[in-house]
């Protein structure tokens, strides 16, 4: 989850590296460091805290003559986030500097062996074994030395390495953690993610597991298992502005506002007169669709919540049994899969370690795998057999918003396509849903226009330490996402409950003034839901209803009512989640929390 940047060329390396790290800060932000080489000495500076601390130090002590360097923003795994544990790491002598993203699983064993051979360790990190190993194997060629070192490692890692022995070279190596090379004219770059490269180049090469890149100002060469290889160049089409805040106070708010466009882009070109062209786009044949025995959706966090909505949609429209699993649980419970199972992997980043491992397990067991991801060129996108991209554009805020709604749009299209393919869904019903789907982007915009009203609710909610979200059916699935949003950015304890479950225990926690956010979008469940909310009101709960149905009752049983535009109940999650995103956002702002960089979290979770 850490961010890595590297540079070699004619510019002041510190400028490029700090600029790149700023664009990657969403990957980790508990400490930051840089190694710069100015043809005489390797200079390493690292500090606990945000990148601005490192920047402050560098502006007082610049090294602007350095034309080569590597940098890192950290999300601590081994050892507290302090100055010493921050990357880059050096060995017994300052000959090698290494930055690392991922986890070296056998570091304890390596560390013991190195110490027995006289190496002195100063950090608690797994990474520190690397420069010590390099000291042992280096014999004049850094690439060869890195190959020798990685042969001793187990785990997931992306590395960037420089040495004072070779002032013109940066080495990058990837194993199960993302690393992208940026190609320039007389300069070259590396980074954990594309936004860091965009101000400088759109020509990129995505490293695969086992790839090593040798970066010099004159060019980049690629190697695997010691042999030179050719790599495809991937031209990035989205622009830098898409990864900037564009006048919004936070990326999260900007990304909430971008949802109409993200949804339009995701739906665009995929809706036909009588159905969708999804199967053709992702290469699912009609026989494959008819032969599906079961669907298994695997994902983490927000993407898992999207999967829960997908389950209802696919079961209702295609009448296939669907299971939804947390990726972190899936692979370790020895899942029983068979080749007629369709496994749907959902991941915004396409780099979540658990999700990627689940994808590989499903492929290993011979299942057909559909990967829904937002990042073209990500590991999930490259390894998925049938890839359905969401076109949300870069999502920078740690809290996922537009990724979720676009995942729902993709899953809706998928459910319709499966239903039509299996003849469980009538064309007329599919057309009705597709008409509704076309309206969704505009309707999301209408909800965002109610932001001031939601802000007022958020200011009230922000005073509470406990908040509950309740709903039935699809509303319960969205309630789970609403609770996750609130807790991750505002640090308010939030729980989602299937409304009918409250009375089986949790109702004991509802006292006078406890905020309970009640979702009402499923007309057929209206009466039951009303009774559940009445029970909350009888205990003095502060009820906020978010409703696209039941207008005659929700107003009377709620302290505040937020009305949604009318839509088909199956499409409602794409609307009802939007007020919940705004509620979480404004509650976090009211409490003075760092919205885009919530404590302890990182955007891309590349460790298990
Ligand atoms: O990139 P992914 O979709 O695989 O990420 C999975 C989760 O880490 C992610 O959805 C997380 O729960 C959200 N950032 C929460 O808002």
C-alpha cells in the first residue's frame, strides 16, 4: 500500500519525486523518505508524518543537483511509523538505498542469518534485509544483484533500488505489488501508480510479476529471469486534471460529484435496444452463460458491498444462485468450486492482494472468471479472463464512492445480460430496467443538489458516537456501505442492520436521540420496514429516512426525510447510497477529520 516513485534524467530529481509522492499519498501517509544521488554521494532523508514534513526539510536542505533518486510514502506494516522505520533503507554502509511496497514474509529468518554474519540492523522493518543482502551479493552489476536478492525472498514486493556504485541507474522489480515505468525523452520514471507519472509522460510500461527494469536517462531495458525481454507500451488516455481536486475541498467530494459522469461513461455504448452488448464485450459466449451453475462474487470492503447488491440482481433476473465472499476469507477456506461456476471478482484498484489471490484461485480451479475493475492495466485487469471495466476515472480518496456506484451499474448490466441469455428475463422487463438505468446519472445529480439538506443532518449526526443504518433487502446492502463510509472517515461507530434483525438484540442500544438512518426504496417491503422504524421511534431514536417509495408514511415517521427520485427498486442502490456518501463526508468535515486520508487506512491494500 506504500507509494514508490523513482526518477533518472535531467531535472532536479527531488522535484519529480516529491511531486509524484504527493500524487501517491493516498497509498500511505504515515512517513515519507527520499534517496538522491548527485554523482558524489547518496543522500537519504526520511521523516515520520505526512509528506509535507519531508518537503519542509528538503526546502531547507535542497539537493537540486541530484538527477537520480527514489522516494516513498509509507503505510506501516512492520514497525511503528517513525523516522527510523521510514524508507529508503540502507545497509551497514550507505552504498545501497531501497524502497519497498509489500511484505517480505521470510524477513525474520533472513534477518537472523544476516545478523549472524555481522550485519547491523537499525529498523524494525522487513525491508531492511534488502540493502544488507545487496551488500553481500553486489559484484559490479546492480540488476544481477537484485535478481540474486529476490531469489531469496518470499512474499509480495515492489522494489526500487539505487547504489552509490552506479550513479546512472535505478532498478525496479515487481512481485505481486504494482509498479509502472514511465518513458520520457532523456529521462525515465517509475511509480506505484499512473497518477504520479501523468505530468511527465503518458507512455507507460506495466511490470509483470518477475519483471526487472533498468532505468537510465538514455532508456529502459526489461529483464525476466536474467534475460532481456520486450514489453508493450501502454498509452494512458485519461488526463492529469482527472486526478486533481478541481476546486473541491476534498477528493471525496469531487468524486461524489463526478458520479453522474462516471455512471454515464460506464453505461455508455453498452446499452442496446433490446438488451446489452456486455457478453460480446467481455467474451462470454451464449453457451457459457447457459451453462453457469452458480455465481461466486469475491471482493473486499466497498467492492464486497457492491457484490451483495449484485447477488440480488443476478438471483432476481437470471435465477442463478449467487454467493458473495470476502476475498480475505475465500482462499483460505479451501473453496469448493467447479468449472461451471462463474466467479466475479470486483476491485476498484485491481491491486487488492486478497482479491487478486482469489482471482488466481478461481482460475486455478478452472472457473470462468469475470473481473470488474476500474483500473486498466491493473493486475486484476490483466489476469482476469473476461474483463468488465468501470469507467469511473481515477479514484483518489480512500473512501470509495464513484467506484461503488459504477460497480453497481456494471453488475446491473451483467445481471440483465445473464437474465436475457438464460431466458429468465423478458425483453420488455429488460428494456424497462435499461430505460431506468439511462436515467440514473441525471438522478444522481438531483440527489447531489440536495447536499445542503444532507449537510444539516450530518451536523446533527456528527455529535453522536453511535449511528445505525437499517433497511431490508437491497436497502440493507446499501446500509452496510453507508455504515462503512461513516466509520472510515468520521470515526463514528456505525452499524448496519437488516431492519427486521434489530429487535433480536441491537435494539437495546437505541436510546433517546440515537441517529438511525432508515432506507426505504423497496416498495414491497414498505409495511414491514415501517413497523421496524416505529419500534425505533418508540425508543426515542432520531430517524432519518432516505426514500424513493412510501411517500405517504416516511414523512410521518421520520425526524428528517430525504426524498430520492423515483426509480425501479432494483436500481435504487445507485441512488440511495449517494445521500449516505454525503452524510459521511459532511459528518467527517464537521468533526475535523482528514477526509481523504483517514487514519490507519490506505487506498490500495496490497498486503494480506
Ligand atoms: O480496490 P478495491 O476495490 O479492491 O478495494 C477494496 C477495499 O479496500 C475498498 O473498497 C475499501 O473498502 C474502500 N476504500 C472503502 O471506502
